[in-house]
């Protein structure tokens, strides 16, 4: 039995739309249609189709958290030893509930999760992590010393568009 592909069908125009929106999500449909070389009506229909098929997940502002609040970023890895589905549900519920955990990914291997956490101080960071400690998980913390580059998802989308997906 062949494994089903996770890739959703897109053509060159869809990829051009995705590239343009990932570069600048705040543009009018008229601007977008000019960028990708379509008239507004079919361009709008394609955007709606991409949204409906969850290829466009949202439109977001890139906010400088450190600039608006006195917050420092940390990367945290968590190893749930021993791992269980019930423990994973509890951990993921804690991650989702905390406004200071801005991203979380499950991993394969000896580590189970990697988190990006923002905290006001070391004391605040420990308060954020306290519920995780109560569940008996092992974790390691890496304070971020400086941002080397911003997230550049638009460059990857553009690359995929140019290579044909």
C-alpha cells in the first residue's frame, strides 16, 4: 500500500500568490493580482481556495516582542521520561495555555518538545516552567543571546515556487 502524500495540489500561479502573500500579507487584492499577473476576480478566487484548503493559515504582523515589552527569549527542550500519551496531552495543554510560550514543536528522538518562551526575568521564566516541573519532565534551557536573522518563510516559499513545488 502506497503512503498518501501530504502535499496539497498547487500550480505555478498558486505558488506565486503564496510567495507574494508570505512576503507581504498586507496588500490589497488589486496589488496582489498585479504582482502575480492575474485579474482581481480569479486572483481572489484562488486566495479563497488556498485559504479553504488551509494552505494560507492566516495573516500576521511580525511583532517585535522585545521592543514592546521587557521580555527575553529562551529555547527550551523537554524530555518526558517516561513518555506516555496522557503526559503528552498534559504537557501540550500547558504549552497552549501559556501566553509566554509562543511556539512549540514535537520532536522525534530523545527529546520530545522544543519551545520558544519569552519571560520578563529569570524568576518569571521559572514560574512559567513550574507546572512542567510538577509533571516530572526533564528540560534544558538556552537563553537567546541575540537574533541573528528574522524568520524568512517568504524566501523558502519563493524557492519552492521557483523549483516547481
